[in-house]
């Protein structure tokens, strides 16, 4: 499943750790927005690792599932490109 991951993290140190974790599972599409392809286990692991990084009193991380129908409706204005599932690329 494709997920849109967005975050608002108040500490620079924690923010760098959040970005590193997000990059390990996905692609940066904006400064604090990532797109990622994760199955249920990977999503659970991601949430577990994220909970170890953030301060739940001041920080927020959201993971929105994007189904195939919603993904085809994505519009990009300005700089950016579609993020396709790398597991399904035809060589």
C-alpha cells in the first residue's frame, strides 16, 4: 500500500532522525512530506521506530493510506514527479 507520511517535529535533532527514518522507507516529495510503499508489517515497524524518536507531546506524524484510485487522481503543480512503486518497475 502507498502511504503519504507527513510530520511536524519541533526539535531539529528529532526532525533529522524522522527524515532519516522516512528516507529509509520512501521518497521525499516535500520538506516534511514523504511517499512510501509499505505492507502492514513494515507500517507497524515504521510506527514503532517513529514512536522511539518523536516527543508525543509536541510532535506529530501522520500516515495516510493512498489506494490506487486516489493515487491516479494525484495532481502536481510546479516542481515534482509521480512516485511509482519501485517493486513494480518494468526493466
